[in-house]
C-alpha cells in the first residue's frame, strides 16, 4: 500500500505580510484578520491563468487571446485597483491625449501620466516609498500646470479631490473643488464655453462630472453652499448616475435641498410632496443591488425633505407627523444598507446617503447598521471614510441614541 505524503501548510496563498513573518494567514478577503487588527495593508499573490495549448491558436481572422491576471479572491485585477472608475478614466485619457484637437503642453501630458502613476500606487499602498514619491512628483507637476492656468490641471485636481473624499475628513473636500471652479472660470463663463472645452479635451466632461458630484454630496454633509452652477451639473449623464446608483430625479432633489437648506422660506407642502415622490418609487419586491442602492438614495433624500418640512411648519401636529415619517424612512434606508452586499459596485458610493440617514437615526439598531457600513468601508482593500463613523457617533451621543444592541 502506497503511503501518501503528509500534507503541509500552503504558504503560496498567504497574504504578503503573513508570508514574510512566517505566520498562518486566515486567507480572509479582502484583508486577513492579522492585517486588519494591525492596521496594515494586505495583499495576496496573483495567479496568472494561461490558455492551454489547444486554445492558444486563434481561429483565422481573430486576435489571439491575451492571458488574464486573476487574483486568488476571484475578482478581476481591475476591480481591485479601480477606485470610482477614475483610474480607468485617467488611463483612457493618457491613450487619447495625443489625438486631442487642443494643443496640450508637455507639462500637461506629464501631469496626466504622473497622476495616473500616483493614483495606482496610492490605491495599492498609501505608505510605501513609491506612493509617497509619486504623490510629491504629481503634486509638484500639478502646481506647475495650475500656474499656467491650463484646463488640463482639472484632471490632477480631481484626482487629489477623489483621494481626499476617500481618505480625508468626511465631507471636507471643498478646497479642491473651489480651486477647480476658479480654474474653470478662466475658460468657461456659460454652458456653450464648457461644451466647447469638453469637445477639445477628451475626457474632461467625465472629470467635471466627478467634481460636481463631490460638490453636491459635500455640501449636504457640511451644510454649506454649492460651489458649481446648474450648467456645470449638466455634465452628469445617465451613465454616471448608473455608476453610482443614484436616480437622476433623486439627485435633483438633493441639489434643491443643498441650495435651499438654510432657507426658512421653504414650503413644507412642497417639500413633503417632493419627498413622497421619492417614496412612491420604492420597489420593495426588487432585491437587486441597483434597486437597493436607489432605495438608500431615495430614502436619504426623503429623510432630508421631511426633516426640513417639519422644521419649517408651525403646526405641531404636522411636525410630529413629519418626525414619524422620518423615523420610518430611516428604517427603510437602513434595511436597504443592511441588505446590499459590501462587494456590490454601488456600496462605496452610498457613503453620503448613509451619513444623512445616520444623522437622523433614533434607535440603537439603526445606529448599528450605519456603524456596520462605515466599518465595512474601512475593512475593504482600500480603506475609505476614516472619520465618518466618529462624526455619526458624536451626533448620536448628543441625541442620546446609538448604544449597541445586544
């Protein structure tokens, strides 16, 4: 009888940190427990999957198949480094920049390539030497292009704004947006100017879409005025709304609330009607990620509208009614947040509606769901929103809610 060799522990699947230290890795994705507890970056080896000899030869007239790199987690490589689709956007722009009809200075071309290098290294590991060096190089290059007032600098500004959104104080990314608006004002005074500029510089409309999106979401969190105008927001397309999971009509309501939030003259009846329009779009029978994300956005918009309506009415009975509806909407939004998987492409885009929902939480269970959302965002491969949970916790302490449920 042939004796089988004892099976040893496979270390080729361990994360890089555990492998170097020679300790057992629990292989949890996207971050193992050891790295998570130690607050360190966690990366796994990638397998290169080649086609076999029988499939190497392509049919006549077709291109040969390119080998694909597939991480052990099963996600595609692009999914692991693609942050808000922005890296892909920069990559595409680098390829198209030479075909642009506008004269791009050499420092502008360098800015895009160096910003792309910075973005990739920053996503992989924020604290390694390469990331810090590429950050300094990209920032220096950006300063040079800004001094020349060339609109290509908007790509660099948007990239740094994106990382500020993810890694800085939650909601406080307006400094980058104000700089972008000042630069844009040198070239565009109305929609026709903007359309012409976007026609000359490929990819610029996509970049501006991110900037105006950050503007609205940041204004709602900070309770501060909007930086961009309506004609700037016209750059937002159906494709963009689909990528973040927010219905276009919900975004229109969020813009309205951001514009008039400090106005005590808002009509409570009008606000209630706008909120009800969002509620009527709820589809409880659809458990798809897209519908759950839309529910979170619609719920957060309805919460804000009903809250403002309750504040602006002198009728105590109506105010109590608005309060009860808000509590119900928080429950509905929290339920959707709890149901949508953290692996969904919409998950990280729900930060602002999750925050707005959390600010109106009134039960420990609601607070626990919002806590779970922030912690999932922190435990992903690229941790996001470091102080968002703390901001919610401060609000809950003031209101006397948020104690953990048994």
